[in-house]
C-alpha cells in the first residue's frame, strides 16, 4: 500500500484580495489534522510577482479551517504591506 498523498496543486487563486491573488494548498496529516499554507502573487509592470511561503503553515482539525487560517493571515500581511507602502 502506498502511504503517499498526492496533492492537487491548483493554479486558480483561492481568492483575490486588493489586487493580490492568494493561492492556498491544504493536505491531510497522518494524525487526522490538516496543514495548509499559501503564496501570493500580483501582476506588476515587470511581470508576475510571486511571494512564496507567504502564509502558514497552519494546522487545523479540518481542511476548511486550515485554509481559512491561511486566508486570514494572508489578508493581514497584505494589509500590512500596503500600509508600509503608503
């Protein structure tokens, strides 16, 4: 039996927030918990800017909770970046 989990990586953003695309990936852990992390990208004048490992990893009881933790964290970090630029 193969114990490896094959994660499906989507290239569609999970959501958009203030002109940033937030990508979230979640995967189950052997203990029944879920891990999720995310990256952010933005189309800029010089091309696509990708900020990898932007948010997470977060551990939660289920996939939805793990993904929501990443999204909340990414939104706060985007807001903080934009505040610094202002």
